[in-house]
């Protein structure tokens, strides 16, 4: 059985008037979303994700010279990836002479993990 629908001509809404109300609003404020996006972006590279995996499994701080043989990239490239992770606050480092020792910041991924669960 066909339904009779009253059709009305389209009318243009004035600027700034919504067509409908949003169904769901975000729970994450903009600043929190920026921090989580920076973490997600830093972890968005396979090598960086593997670096974090190695560092979090290691007991203590890891010298960059121990990390280089684990990856098929040059030492400067690996250092770049570690710098990105450090700038995002995922890992930190401690310099001893010429060497840099890296470790995962204990609470760095808690915020992202809490939001994902």
C-alpha cells in the first residue's frame, strides 16, 4: 500500500541554523583530544610501535646501540624515531657520556589506554 507523503519545496536555511541536533556529543575535550592524537600519531609508525614494545618489555633503560641491530634501519633513522616518541612523551632518555639510554615513561600511555577501554 503506497504512503501519501506531503512534499514541501526545499527552503534554504539562514546561515548558522542547523538542520538537526547532534545525536552524540564528544566526551573528550579538544585539549585532551590533541594530546591523545599526538600519542596516536607517534605510535602510528610500525618501527615506533616496535620500539615502544621493546622498551616496555626491557627491565630498565636501553642503550640505543642495543636497539640498532633489532631494526633494518640506520642509527640516525632509529634516533629520529626515538626523538618523535620522546617529543610525544611516550619515551624519555638519559645521557651517559656519548650514549643515550631510553625507557618508556610509565604513565605515558595511561591516558590513551583509559580512553580506549
